[in-house]
C-alpha cells in the first residue's frame, strides 16, 4: 500500500491556515490572508447512467460546458494553495471514474496529504480500480445505492446492474481487508423518494453485507438545482418526512446494532434554519472547464481559473461581495433552499471548530 505520509511541516501549515480562516470568517473579513481549506474539483460533467432525479438526466444545467473532463492543466494554477488544503471532493455533475486520468488527480492531491473524497455509482469499479483506490490513498467513497432490491434499484439507477454494482463494492471491501487498510472509508447514500421509500429499513442489511462503513439516508432535495423542471420533478416525487421518519428511526437502530455509522437529515433536531455560512471563507470549487464556484448550490461562477490566477479570484470582487453579504446576513436568493434545509457547511463543519 502506497500512501504518502503527512509531514509535520505540512500539518502545521494547514493548522495555521485554519486558525486564520476561522478568525477571518468570525470577523467577516473580505480580503483574506488565509487559503481555502476545502477544494471541490469536478472530475467529470458526464455520466454513464440516466437516473430520473438527476439534473443531468433531465437535461440540466442548460449552460453548456466547454469540456467534459477536468483539465489537469488547471492543477498547476492552484499548486501553491495545496499545502494549506485539508480535503478535496472530486465530484460534481458526472461520474468521476469516467475520467481517464482520475488517479493522476488523486495522486497530485495526496502528495500534500490532502483528504480525498468522491461520489460514485460503482458501475466502473473493477478490480484494477479498486486496488488503485487503496494504493493511492483515497479517503472516502460515497456510493449511490437508491434501492435495496434489484427491481427498485433498476428503476432509479438506469441502466446499472444491481448484481454487478453490489459485487464491485463488496470486492473493494474485501480487498481493503486483505491490504489491512481502513481506507477508503465506504459510504452508501440512499436518497429517499416515492420510488424507494418502502425499502429504507432494508437498506441497512444491504449496506452491512457490502462492507459499508456509513449509511446515509437523505430526502430528495432541490438544493443543488434551481430549474423549474427539476422543481416539478421534486414536488412530484418527494416524500414527506412524517411518512418515513419511523422507518428511518428503525433503520438507525438496526445500523447501530450492526456497527454501522448512520446519519440522516430526517433525524436532525428541531426546525431551526441556518443563520450563518462560512463557505466563501472555506471553499474553492472548480468545474471541469475552469469556472469557479464556492458551494454546491451556486448558480453564478465566481471566476474562471483558466483565464485568471487563483489570487485574483479568491480575493476578487465576487468573493469579497459574497463574504460581505453572508456576514451581514443578507443571503443571496440562491442560498434560500440551503438555509431552509439547514445544509450550510454540512460536510465540513469539523474544520470550523478548533
């Protein structure tokens, strides 16, 4: 197993950057001396599946990408930032394993001991890729499995084969054991809709049989797409929490019995709305074609890394304007759904707390 160890100097640089970042966010500073602690690098903008709840399947976003695969020529433009980055997500609008040089991206990041996480449908997870996942030091993979039976799965993950996908994941879990590796940590994402709501409890034994570490049961959400067509799909297929919360609680109890980590927005305490957001201090995202964004729900690009240097974007007028607005509580319209569902900083809350 080849995993680059974290050196003390690298750890110190990240920790010092986090101190500066937290202080800047707490005081609403617009021009930063700190660097992003989180990178989103969209590996691909295409997918080999046509899942009905996916904006890509519906034909969204409408703005065409200039390319379908992340351009590795963009990496040198953020090379000076990498020593300060704590984690990177290699997901976006497509299936990451379609990128022919996906593991080149992983290795570039792991040179700096950055945590690497991504989502996958597992259809392309053959034995060679599974071994490379372990050898390259990928930290977390989240597999989208939205059905506990082959029949239900086939209605959602079109045209993936349930038997092949589950065998791929099970093989990766077995190869981890053979290698004596805890990484990659395996998540199973079960997105609830009217197509699969009756199988929530059955997802737990399935996850356990696959060697999954963490089962995530989440409601269908419109947070990541603002198009009217997607809203129409969402309103047609979303399931009210009151109709599934008892099954979710039962699933949580069974997961605990089996030693699985379990999480769900259905079990979030209270209806409180998000009051603050640190994303423009915390995050720098790059689409496959170089357009920059600061969170998953953004519509407008913050800049173009292909045409602009990193510093010009990170401390440019759009980032500064967004920092000012969020610190003052003047959330832009595109923040509304995220606020309502209390998802701000959902994946990176730990980085904001000393």
